[in-house]
């Protein structure tokens, strides 16, 4: 029987959640337009909407807040964060941003232009928006298996080098400013990328003069999977694996709200001095001075400490295995989930969970709403609603993966909370035939999953 590691921390402070009745939850989700993003946090018992900025900080991080240097320029906390990023991630230059999408914006403005193409291992919502908003076209070059929730592979986030080469042959290397390589791949279920694939992708791109930029938001989770799954890395430290990973890239965008173990913050890092100079100018326009980029001094101090804590094996082992614990309970009960279980949550396969609801009636959105009604557990749709519409045709992007993401915040919930979530999902699965689909009553023009509103189909 598989065992799971105990929490590698002591709990010194608790938050008392508000537990609504089922009748109250029905009214709450109706008022939210059946969109879990529109629910009030206080109305959610177990909040698995996202792992972004929902981390519990350590005593060392809280102590670091008291060292905040809030100077408008030249903050000593920025010096600490910059030195930490260079030490742990290996890049020459770092530009701070308020969070990951701030870094995506600056990178896209510098690199993308009309007629360019950005290949990547599956899209992410805000990343693709920034690329397209600056005239580029995103092309998915992830391996085919990543789109099949039932295939169990150790590195399901890998780039398909044949697809990448075919795109280079089709549009020309000069029209590909960079490859966007996510470690791990969020919308594929938190799937990792192997070191061998990173190395091979970088070699191919260097051959054609194409840069490689990582979305490294969950790079520590990726490193853990490499350590336990890839030959030759069992005896490497997480820090060593992270450093080697970044050596096969030219730069990265980072949201510190995930593996940085903080509630806000991010950065854009690179090795090219000319690009750094341009990014340093743009950050003033969109984020703040190059010595804070939208963060407070205390935030930067906590961020630096979080990067250091994130590579502790005991921490990342528990973080990833807690996700596996929830996933394994669901698999044992026959609930369809994306396999293998990823590093930051469990993804329910809404197509198989609700096979009677066609994709155009939003099965994942429906499932997320009903999970909240039944249990007070808040989750997130990751399917056709998140996919959005094609800017050219206006038609819905219809991803093969139609999922509900149960994203586990770091150092916040116990295994008992995972038991409650699992039991609610299993009960809902047993009564799935009673659930009916949704329709739009308000559809925003962009990134619609945040603010859209729904009602039941007639």
C-alpha cells in the first residue's frame, strides 16, 4: 500500500472557514452566474480554485516582511531577490514584475510581432493572450499523448521535436522569435518536461537561431518529477536539477505566486544584455521601477526566502504527493481524472464524468458549479470556456481536454481536507446523470472564464 509523507511543517496559526449549508451554496453559485471565479472567498469551505498566490508563508518569510525596504529605487530587498534568482536559476539579468502575466506582457512586446509564430507545449490563457495581442500566432507542439487524459506517461509535457521542426520548415526560423516551454504544463494536468527533452529542444532551437523561454512558474515541481522519474537524477538535489533545467534556455517568465511560495510577485529573466535593457525600460511603463517592478520591499524579501525554501526536498515531496493522495483516492473509486497526477492539482476529466453533456454546453463549467453546490469545494473550469474564441473565425477553441482543476495551495490544507474533497467528488460522480449543462448569459470579449456568467440550458 502506498504511503504519503506527513506535513513537513508545524501549524502556528489557523483561519476559521465559513461553512454554508447546501441551500446557501445553491444561492451563492446562482448569484455568481455559475462561475466559481465569481464566488466570494468567504463562501468557500475548501478553496481549490488556484495555487496562485494562495500559499501559506513560513515563519522565516513572515519575519522577512519586517525587513521591508520600501524605497522607490535601490531597495535592499530587490538586491536580495535579484541575487537569489541568479544563484538558484542561473540567469544573468532579472527584471521584477508584480506577477507572471506582467512578465508575459513585457516578453511578448519585445519578442512578438505581426506574422510571427510562438510554438509551445500547450497554451496557457494569459500567455497566449499576450502573444496574440502583439500579433503572434500560437502553435501547440506538445506531444500528442498530452491531449489524452487516460495515457499515463512520466513526462507528458514534452515538446514534440518533429512538430517543432515542421513548424520551422513551414514558416521559417526567422518568424519564430522564441519557443515558450512551460515547466510544468498547467492545462495538461500539471505534467512535467524531462531534462532530456529540454536539452534536445534547446539544441534544436540553437541550430536555427531561435530562443527558448520557459514559463518556469512551477519549475520546482518539475524538478521533483525529474528526480524521481528520470534516469541519472535520483542523487541530484532539487537545486541542482533546477539549475540544470534553466541552463537549456535563454530566459524565463516567473510567477512567484506558485513555486516562489508568496502571495504576489514575479520576474522576467534572461541572458541577453540588449533584451534586458529593453525590458528594463518597459517595466517602468507597466510595472514600476526596475528595483521593485510592482512589488513592495517586504514582498521581495519574502519571495527571495520562498525561492530558497522551495528547493527543500521535504517540502516539495509533500507538496506533490499531497496532490497524488487526492488523485489516487479518486482513481480507486473509478472517477475519471487526467493521468498521471500532476504537480499542482488533480484534473477531473469532465467529458467522461458528464458524458451526456456535449462540450458546447460546458461540462467542465457545469461540474465545477455542482461540486461547489454539493460540498463547498471551489474548483476551476479548464476546457472550452477557458479556451476562448479564435480571433480570426470567432469560433470557440474546442480543446481535447475538458477538465475541472482542483488546485492545491501550498502548505494550506491537510490530508483530511483532501478526504472531504474526494468524498464529495465520488458522491457527485455516483449521481452525475442528474446534472444538466449550462449556457452563456454573459460572455466577455477576452479571457472570458474570469467574468462570464451562465445559467442552465432549457
